């Protein structure tokens, strides 16, 4: 069985995060990804810390296994190479500011006329349509504007940023979905498509619960710290040595939790007898639970709750995450191999586990800028 | 041009969030989604607030356009219907605890032997392999354990939950990617596949920057409030009437920002002359910026910074998000139509904008429990 995207060539003009995150996934699924970089400096993230020697770990984590060729898309000779690549590619992806590709003479209308099977995917801050198409944006701008910051942070406190760059990442994931869907349709009708992903759109798309509350009640929710806004107990709690989570999503789980904590009177107490009552008395309930849990370490409570069948887990820092036995067993902490004379890096593995896709996926090293020029040109010369 | 998943039938055994979020996307891409629910109560989210009348807005936002049939998978007559559905389906998705499908006699090995073209997608807390396969999990457990909580919150403060349920949602998005990739490969080789998504795996997969920092330095990063950990100025700032974001990702943008704020001396000041220097003096710089911005409302500063080409935007609450002109222009705030006698709901639109996919996508109402039984049986009887 071959990898799902075996034989698919992706011409990757993207830089920084949303686009490279998308093409990393396409690469993990088996695509042949050729990164087309700006001569001289290449992808901005080559200069992003942290480094090993002169190589960026951030760049390596997002670009392992891709090939790199540096092309000046305003210069004749490089444009000729680029157009030969276009003729061989199945997919081209870019995350320039809208309008940039048109200025280069490679807008969707032009490309689709010349290469009718080509799939063109773009990810931008606000999309290619609407009154603000063309404005610049970064992750944090769309996290702020899309609403997630307004419901993240301490209760009553200022908005905080989601630590992971979900403004970029979720948009990159929708780009992958759109490209895969377009490839599927092309199998039937032989025609390419344009996929136009807006980072702001993608942020709204993940706000499920907040959309429902706001549209029904008219009252936008605020941040609720570590607790779920409408389920109790569903939050972090302090143990002797740090925080852990209790996620008791229904009455049966609450009863099991209380038995495990020795709080047997609580399930019959009218203040805690239903989820609605527990939500009303959430602060009192937290204190009653922590009065018990503060006495012993997290591992004790996690073992006790797991034995009782109550969803739980410790709040892990990233050093703990990277040594988590379950994640190691799932090949989710992988090595990006070194180039000769270079450094090896640690990166997240491929979370799409599927039949016929090697796991751990075979990954190449991260490319040096223009390091695969000869290989790419050679590939163009072959049938 | 038809929708990309036109003609694809998805048998959807999922409930609550990760699975239904995935099948909503597949439906938006044109798939025929048949929701198979537990008789009596159906999907748990039918009972989740907020409500209009007796209908859950939360359920409607995730399940519009799907059909519903209630089947008891332990009862002979319903199993017979289910197996006729399996014979017609392209994809079956489930988010039970691992092992549940095997107990019902519908594990992957059994299904793939009987229906070799079937694609089987599962999303679970920890995946179908590894020492903790089979343990229960909720969104918050994997947010905690996967590391995102450890880098989200106030600097020096306790971990907070990401307001959107990204533990479920990101896993659901990877499930969509895996299913689409499996459909693509099936076009070539005619064979189905199992896709096994772990919510915990998916959390690690989005931790790009924190993985790089931790693996290179050995020091796991902590929360940094609203600011980016390694880019300055890249944070929220207070205006007279609330918070807005400034995202000046490089020296050129910093110089433009300073000009727009009347802080012309700062770019040459050695304390702020490079990103590294700005990161070292981040707290001082924030005060110098806010000493200017506190005087006037957000709209003033956003207009001034946009004119200067500096990425900016206000921190919007969800009521502001749902009336944002750019999101409205992109059809990202859509109506889920009412069933006769029922209520209409507001939901997020489809962020995958692509050639040949109607936008706004034609959406049906959310199904009543078992409300499409006759239509589904009738469809089974047709060729």
C-alpha cells in the first residue's frame, strides 16, 4: 500500500507558519513538497530562535522532508524554471498578501487557464474577498479579532493569547482539507480549483460553543480561567505538588468522583445534585474538593480517579509532554535527522495514524536554502 | 462543477464534539451524512444548553444538514439496518472509547473483511494503541496533558484552559484530513483504511514553537499572558476604551509603529533597536506605548496603524465577532434553518472557500432524533 499522497507534487511558496504547517502535513501524507524560497534569506523562520549552531529548530520542525530551491520570481531565468515546475505540479500553495501572485503574473485566473488541472491554495489573514481582503495579519491579530482571546484567561481578567499559534495553525489545517478535497474532485472531473482560506474565518469556525451562547442569549461569554463554562466539576485543581484536571461531565461521574475523594455526602446535597446546581456553586465545590486534594500529590489523585473511571490528568509542561509514555508509544516525538555537518532536531510526529502510512513516517532532514536545486532541476529533466 | 464530496456517504456514529465537528466539515464539503444515534436520548449534546424551546443551539451548530436515524446496535432488527447502511457507506466514523466497536462486532478487522472499500475513522482520547489506549478523556484532559495549558495564561499565574475546545476540535480536523487522504488513495487502489486519531497526539502536533524551545534549551516555556514569547511588540495594549493588538513582527514594522505613535526616538534607542533588545525590555516598551495609546479609543489607533501598514486589530468579544463586516462578507455567520415548528439558529459558516463549492453552502436544518428514519430506509431501498 502506498502513502495516500504518493505521486502528488506540491509547489510550496509559503513561509513562516500557516502555509509550512499545511505542507508539512501534506508531506507526512506522502506528497513530494518542493519549497520555493526567496534567494538570499529564504523563509523568515530560518532566522527564528531557538538555534542549534546556525540552524533554526523552529524551521526544522516545520520543514523537515521538504526540498528547497531558491527562485527569484521577478527574474526571467528563474521564472522559466518556476513555470516548468508549475507544469509538473499538482498543487501550488502560497500565503502572500492577496494580490501578490497577480502582480507576479501568477494569479489564479492566469494559472488555471494555463494549467487547468492545477490546484491553487492560498491562506491569508482575511481571505481573498471582502472589504478587508489584502490587509496584513499575524496569528495574534486573528486570535484577537476572532474571539478566542475574549474567552481565554482568568475570570474577570484581561484577555490572554492561546499559547499555541492557533490563528495560523487552524487556518493551515483547513487549507490541507481544502486541498485534499480538491484533489478528490479532480480525480472525478480532471479540473483544478482555487482554495481560499482566511485565518479570521478559521478562528470563527472553531468557536462552536461561544457562537451558540452569544447568538441565543445576546451575551458574549468571558474567560473562565481553567474551568469549563457550563460543566462542573471540569477544571484544574491543586494537589500537593501542582495542578491536575478533573473532568466529571455528568452525574454518574460526579458520584464516582465524590466516592474516590471521600466526599460521599455531596451527590445528594441539593447544592451539588445536578450539573446546573454544581455550576451555580462552582466556587464552593472547588474549595471542598481542594480541601481534600491539597494533602497529596497529583500522582495519587490521578491513580485514584482513574481507578474510579473519572477522566483526569496532570497539567504537563512541555518537558513532561515530550517524555509522556503514551505520546512516545504513538511515535509523536520524532527526530528530524541531521544533514551532513548539521544538527538533528526533535519535532512532533504525524498525528494522522492510518493503514498503509508508515509510522513513524520516514522524514528527511530540513532543507538548506536552495540545497536541492540540482535535484529539483534533475527531476524536471526526467519524464 | 459538483461539491468535492458529492456522492460520498458518511455513516456518523459520533457524539458530542470531536466527531460531529469532523462530520459537519465533511457535510459542508458535500458528503451525505447519516447520523446514527442511540435510541431514546441520542447525541448527548441534544441536552446541552443553550436552548431555543427544546432545541439545543449547541447541537444545531454542529449537526445541521445531517440526517438522523436511531439504531440500537445491540438489537437484531436495527443491526440489520445498520449493516445495510455499511454496505452503502464510503466512510464510517466513531468516537467511542476504544474497544466498543469490537464488542458490538463492528471492529475494524471485521468491517474491513466484509467491506474492503470502507474507510473507518476513529477519534478517541489517547488513540487505539499505546499503554493508555482505552482510557476516557475529555477536551480539558488533553489540553492539560498535551501542554497547551502550560503556556496559556498570565505570566507567573496558574494555567488556564483555551476557551475554544481545541482538544476536541483539532483532533476532529485531523480526522477529516485522514478520511480525505484515505478517500484519495481509494481512488487509486480501491481499498479502504482505518484512520486512528488521538486527541492527545493532536495537541502535541500543534505545539510547534514550544517543542522547539523545550527540546533545544531543556527549559519548558511558561505562559506569557497576551504577548508573543519571542517577538516584541506583539501583544495587547490598552486604549481608552479597551484592548487592541499590535503585531510588529520585524524592525521595519517597529519603525512604522513608532512613527504612527509619535515615538520617533525609539527605533534608534539601543534598548529597542532589535527584536532581541525589545524582548529584553518588553515591559518598559509596553508602558511607553500605552502612555500614548491610553489617551484615545481603539478605533483611532487601529485606523492609524492600518494606515501605517502595521498589523493590528481589536480584541473582539463574540457579539462583535458575529457582526464583524469582514466575516459577514465571507458568509462566515450563517443561519441553520428551522424545521417546521422549530427554531432557526446562528452557526459559523464553512471556512473552506473553494471553486465549485456553493458559498454560503446549502445547509439543512439540524435533525430531530430519528427524524429521517423513513428517508434513510427509503434511500436504502433505492439502487
